[in-house]
């Protein structure tokens, strides 16, 4: 078995991932916000996968000692350099995770959840428990736990397989599909996100992808067992990519649809009128939302579109004294 055999074996699975219908559903800025608020966790755990490889292939502790495979060490260090400290423009160096966060902020996506998660990870001595206890979708937890299962195997060829075939070798085609899905108006609003995608398409397609494939060849050599591991781990990671991220976004879309059904039913209750002040007096408007209280616990049901229109278009006349 060799690298071409593995690529041929997993080709159909990679094609299914690239052609997944989730990319066709990212058409509006709200769709993009939803995708990014969930996908950011995959961006974070990609960095952990990257560092897991570096820990296994290079010396990252003191005192320093030479590593067995200097060529593989060179491969991973080249990738880390640009993923962790990319010079995206003159005098501006950043990690791709932080670039993604900047992209989220540009379009108004909520970064508070990932910010809270990172702060908890920083202060944790048990990151697995932190992931388990954190209030996010179970599909995201499953995706991250699968990644860390591979990292904790401490078998460089298995980590490299997940990294290469689940991420680096497939990301350019996936991101091209996302860019295609964004119409011209939305892509101009999300300049930084489009730049992030195009930067990954450039690096992963031209540099990181080929380097990662050479790293696989270097790590497996003539070991048949390692080549079999690489093939199986590549397939497993592609399946995890496809299932977990899609199910997370689909779950949120279904919850949003269910919430709006309830809101629309409640709007038909006419016992209390709702109004907004404008330049001509007051106008009748739909409620911004409702609050349900049970046993002292409040649950908000908000029509985000109505809320945003009211919040950003109504004259506040705030007293700044």
C-alpha cells in the first residue's frame, strides 16, 4: 500500500463531504453566522490536532534532544508556522483561529460562547471534563472527543492521517464550495471570512496538503500496519466531519424553526397591543418576543429579525448626561 492507494480508497468519502448540501444552505448572513458559531469549535480542535502532531514529531520540552525523524519534524513545523503565526499582511501576524474570530466579529456572529470555552480550557487541568461540562451541542462534543481520542493515541501516523485526510487534503475543496454558496452581496459583507477561506484554499491546496501527504509517506514507510491505520483513520475522521458539524447546524435550524412557530402562534393573541415610536407617533408592530416562566426559570422566545429591526432602526433618544 502507498499514498495513492489510500487516496483512491477514501476518494468517494471525501467527495461526499465536499458535495454536502450544508454548503448550499449557506446563502444569507444569518446562515453564515450560524455556521461559523458552530464551526469555530472545529477550527479550534484542528489547532489541537496540529499541535498534537508537533508534540509527537518534534522536541517541545527541555532539555532538548534530537528527534528520530527530522524530515517529518520539518514537515509539521512548516505547517505550524503558517497555521499558528501567519503573516496575513505586512506587520500583522495571527493564527488562523484568531483570523476566524475576527471574521465572525465582522459579520456580527456571536463569539461569546467560544470565548468562554477558551477561557475555561485555559484554566482547566482536565480539558476532557471541560468539554463534557460545557453547554454546547452534543454533536460538537462528539466531534472534539473523537479528535482527542486520536491525539491521545500518541501514534504520529494515526494523528497525521486524521490531520491530512480529514482536514488538510479536503479543506480547499470544502471551502471553495462555501465561497460558491455565498452570493456577491454577502461575500462583500464577510470580507475577512472570504479572505480566511481563500487563504486556506491557497495554503492547503498548494503547500500544506502536499506537505501533509509527504509526511504520511515518511511516517509509514514500508509498514503495512501503519498504512492500514492511515486508511481507516482517514475514513473515520471524514465521517466525523460530515456527521457532527452538519447535525449541529441542522439541530439549530430545526430549533429556530420550532421557536418561530411558537412565536407566530403567540402573536395571534390580541389581548395586549405592541407599538413602536417613530417620527409620526406610534405604529403597531409585532412583539419582539415573549418570556415563558416556569418554577422561577425564564425562557425567552425572540424573533431575531423583528428584534434587530426594532433595535437598529428605532430612534432611541437616550439621555447621555
